[in-house]
C-alpha cells in the first residue's frame, strides 16, 4: 500500500524558500491536482493506523488537513472540526499562535469542548510547531487527544507526545521516502 503516495512524493517538484527546500505535492499543497485515488489511499491508510475508537471529532488544520479530514469523516461518520486561519469571535474561540519552519501565523479553534475526544489529522509534520500549538489549545479547552496522524513526516519533529505517520521523508534537491509505516 501507499504506492501512489510514495511515487508522487519521489517525483514532485521542489522550490526553495530562503534556506528551506519546499516540496510541492497534492497532499501538502493541493497542487498541481489532487488525484482522488491518491487522496483515497492516504485517507484509507490513516483510518487503518489511527485509533478512532470512541472519538467525538476529527480535528484538522486549515488548509491542507481539510481534504484528508473530509474524506476520513465521510468514511468513518466522525464529525470534523477545522482549525481556521480566520477569527470568528465565537464564544470559547481559542487563538493559536503557530510557528513552522517557513512561516508564523494565527489559527483559531472553535467547537471543541471540555471532555471531547479528538484525533488530530494533518498532511505533514516537519518542525512540529503547529501541532505543539494545537495541543496547547486543546489542553486549554480540556479536550482529550486520543491520537495524532500525519500523512508525511519530514525529519524528526518533537511534538511532545507520540504520533503516527504514513511515510517519513528526507528532502534534498528532491524528496526521498526513507520509511513507510504502513
């Protein structure tokens, strides 16, 4: 399994952002086109490796967790919450300050309550900055994180707790898939 993901990663285009080699991929960027077979492969594999027992919600970050989480939500009937880049000023909204390997920004958590059991789903983890910030926000609201799963792990990020990924990559002038976990 994961043949489509591996092949698409190993042949994807690259760009340089400052000192950061950035790979352009349908799962992480939605560019050039998101193939339904690739998206289905990733979502199916994530469902198989993730603990979804007695989970109240899938939690995804805007933007690139949305497509994976949407497919998983449809396949599992587990509702999905989206951590948005826009402030809505709803009661209980939590601002999340994130820093990644190539950007800084604000995210906003809504609709997750004390005692909710959530699974975090995202496209890629590299520095772990976004996930650490999301975990702090979930702790603040009193939600329980049951599991965390990324489609792609780049490097050895420390998010402060165990997590799962489908593949691990190294990026030089191209992407090298160095491990498959499924």
